C-alpha cells in the first residue's frame, strides 16, 4: 500500500476504526455498468486503461484504493488518477469509462480487514452510519467501498474501508 499513491486527506477526528477525513479534490477514471464490475470485467477494463488503452497510449501508475459504489441499479468501479496526470488526464477509449472529479470535502470512514462481501459491507456501513448519527453529521451521498489490496492478498492482510460523505452540522 505504501508504494501506491492515494487521494490526499487530513484526519480531523479518529475513534477506533472510525475516522472523519477532509479529502482534497481528486479525479477518478470510472467504469459504469448495470451489473457488478467484478463480474462484468470492470477491473480489467480499468486496468487496460492504465496499461496504455487510452487516447495518449500512456502508461498510468496504479493507485489505491479501488473505489466501488452502487447507485440504484448501476454499479461503478473507479481508479484514482495519479497527481502526475491531473493537468492532462488521458481520455479513455472504452465508452464504459469516464473521467470524474471528486470534490474536496468530508468523508467518514470505517476500516476493516479480511475478505469483504456484501454482508460484511452492510454491517460495516451500518456501524459507520450509527457513528455519523451519534456525531450529529448529515450524510450527503452514497456509501463507497474502498479496496486497497490485489485479490491474491491473503484475507487477513487485506485493508478495506467504507466511505460516506458528510456535512458537519455541529
């Protein structure tokens, strides 16, 4: 994880596995499909993009985390664009990919290890939502799953997070 670039943020508050982070603006290349990106080739499509399948035929460094989100019936998977490409992001050739800006702002996160699945993600998301409610913050968007390790990493070494954007009311 240390050798891969991640979006920049400052930890504003920490309680155990929970954090309130202030993220700087960052860009992602996003895959969008009507089925789970892990089953529909989303990761491979994104990987081909960073492996020169873009309009500049540019090799782009891998970053972490891989970010997934389900918006109604649409699934997305995204790679963070490295800072070195921010002022000239290579456009994707694949029509299922788009470049999007993530605005700066506050995100609450919960970090957990192991192999993630929908049941575990729901439990962790519920824990995070309870913490947000205790703090009196307002949820401003959908939860995102953030995965930091390749699939061949043994479960107990994996780092996963759930991110939920919030507005601070107190």
